[in-house]
C-alpha cells in the first residue's frame, strides 16, 4: 500500500473514530446504546477507487466488531471524487443560468454575463461558492448547516452537496444582478 493511500486511510479512520466518540459522548445523558436496537450513522465521503474500497472495509470491520457490540451501525456513501463534485456544481450552475458564459476570474471558475455572477472552487474538504454577501443573507435560512462568511459558502464533502440550492442561488444572483 502506498504512503499517500496509507495517510488517507489513517485520516479516514481517525475521522470515523472521532465521529463515533462524539456520538457516544452525546448519548451519555440518554439511555445507553442497545445492540438490539442499533443507532445508525451515515458518513458521506469523496473517496473512490482503492481509497473507497479501503474505507468501506474499515467501516465494515467496525460494524462487525465494536459497532455490533455497542449498537452502532455505520453506513458510508461516496459522492464521487472531488473532480466529480466540482463538475456536478458546475453543471448545476450551468443548467440554472445557461445564458451565462464560463471564465476564470480570481483564479476560480466563474459564470459571467457582463459582470461576474457567481464563482466556485473545490478545496480539500469542501466546495466553496462565492455568490456575494447579499446572496448569503438572502439564503441564510437554507444555509444553516453550512459554514458561511461575508459573501462565501462552504459545502463540506462530508455531507451531500445541495445542488438544487446552489442552482437557486445562481439563478437569484443572475436575476437580481447582485454579484460578488
């Protein structure tokens, strides 16, 4: 097994253990876990190929040992690679505002029509969307599960990417002329 894959698996295994520790700690005030009625935990990830196979094997090993003993069942789902997720975001925006052109601005993929409408970029742990401050304020009620800051939104790879929400934000930016 190469060193890069080993590092990813260590981080993935560490993440899984951390999540489980947090869940177990959070359950401390409630009734104890019951192996006859297991708690289900869903983990979304962007691993693919050999990384996905190794991560899925780690999850299966956990489910067959500690998970079974303690009453915890983990399900893992791959959303595809980071490139797949970036392409899905691009496609969602392109379908939402087909009249916009694509270009690179601020070193990011950008949709443009006489001015920048919306930017996005893929990072290690999230896709960043940059619709501007007013869009973040407009969609605040639908962004409660996302990290936001002035004019930017982070969609973590550990959760399903909300493509419909991204399309709605892009349409709003286009129609209102509010842009970054």
